[in-house]
């Protein structure tokens, strides 16, 4: 009897623990922030490696706006900070827009 009640109670808890998945509402907005450590850069002036006499750090920040479950828009902003000789300044800036397709 005890085993039967325990089994019945476990089944009730197991069945009731599966909730409904919520429906997504659109537009849906998501954002992110990251850190970027470039190893080196290449240009017409030559190769410049990081972590030597200077340090460069990128901070990508973006926003994703989903218009529907299938399509959306993304925009990413990446300022690069260069620290050298006790001073720091923004060295480069990237704006990277795009289309999101699921």
C-alpha cells in the first residue's frame, strides 16, 4: 500500500511538473556584451602584434531585434581601446549591422 501511494504521488508530481512552454511575443529584443583580445593586426604598414609594447582591447556590444520568429535585425558596435605608455585612447571603431534569419 505504501509503495502504491508513493508511486501514485510521484506520478502526479511528475505529470504536473511539465508546464506549458510560453508563446514568444514579437518584436523580441536581446542584447550582449563581450571582450575581444586581438592577437595581431595586418595592414599596408605591416604586422602589429598585441601584448608587446602596447595592449589593445575590443568591447563588442550588440542588440538583436527579432521582428518575427524567422527574421530580425542586428547591430554590433565594437570600440577598440589601445593602452600604451600609461595612456589609453579609442584606436578604432566598428559598426556592424546585419539581418538575422532563423
